[in-house]
């Protein structure tokens, strides 16, 4: 039996057996793809008790179906569908304003929208293609932070303390070379820098900023690679350069995003989290040639 003066553990979040997003208002961009990280993240936040989840994308052919699916599975969660360009400043400001007007709070903004950009040698990339990649992949997360950070500092009857979590989708291509084309890699390296610099500029606000860096994940963006491998019968070779020797699933990234958006991650700030099967942990090697 513990003595009377046995100190309790200082717990900073609800029990870890409870829903991780209970009562939170969440905005997700890049949520349209059937195979996407955005859709998987929306499911995780809804499953974990979010008050509301905004599904946002420039493409909207699947958004209504996503909403219907989430409405059926999680009827207590408000699901909103918004079609807009994640790099449109007015549109980003408007969706955040809508969340504040409806719920008097914003807790999580997952800036996930992105494009591959030109898939060619850098000398063949024109200025327009390069800048469009940065516009979507880097300006989008910047605008998310610009407007989400002050919104997260607002309190209300349901939110007693300021704070929140901004999560940006970067990539292992932003950490190491040979994981993506030059415009894409540059845009994702910039996202990592954004997470680091913004975390310090938001000092004392309670707003955390982190980047998640997926490895090779089967999504709508990478589906051509997986489809081609299946057509050749070489799907078993996908992901063989990482220690787990497989590609990842969108749900594996979504669960990391859920953690970063939860109070369980209250001391995680300014980080670039690689979720890549270990790919970025070492130098490139040929399987079987290095012990």
C-alpha cells in the first residue's frame, strides 16, 4: 500500500483509454481521395469523439460520399463538406471563421492538401510548374497556420484554455533526397521549416505546430506506382528499401496525425515526424548487400 504522502502522477490529458479527440473541432484539407490520408484522418478523429470534422478539398467528387459514410458510422459528430483551394487565402480564412461561428472553438487544423508537381528532371521543370507545386504544398499550410493559430487561441464556454494543434503534411522527400522530384521535395522541406519556425513564433500561445513525413503510402497520389507494379506482378518489391520492407497505409499516417492532434501530444512541438517504415533512418542500401 502506498504511503499517505505518495505523490499522484501529474496527468496532462484525459485517460489514454478514452477518445483522443473528444469535443474537438477539426479541419482537414486534402480530404477527397478515396485512398487518401485526409479521409483516413477524418475517420480517426470522428471515431475518437470529435465534435465536428470539416472535410475540405479542391476536388469534391468523393466528399459527399465521405460525409455520408461518417454520418452513418458516427452520428454524434458534425461532418461538414467544403470545396475550396487550400492555397486560397480567403477560402482558408472563411472555413476557420465558420468553425468559430458554429462552435466557438478550433482545436486541430490538418493541412494535408498537396500535389506531386512535375515528375521530371529539374532542368525540364519550368517556373510555373515549380511555383504551382510550392503554392499548393507550402503556401497552403502557411495559410492554415496564419488563420488557425489565432482562432485556436480563442476561448469559449466549451474551451477554457487557449491552444490547439496545427499538423502539416510534409514527406520523407523533405528530409532526404531520392524520395521525390525536385519541386515536390523542395516544397516539403519548406513545410518542415514552417513547422519549426512557427512553433517558436507561437511561443506561449498553447498552439503547437508539427509536420508529419510519410514514406511510400498507397494513396490517390501514388496509385499509379502501385497499379503499375501490380500490372507487372512486382508489387512485392514496393517498399523494399525500408526496414519493414513494405509500403504504408493511409491509416498508419492518420493514427500519427490523431496523436499529434490530441492532448496526449501536448509536449510535442516543432517536430518533423517520419512515418516511413524506417526509410529515413539510414543511408540508401541494396537489400542483401549490407548486414
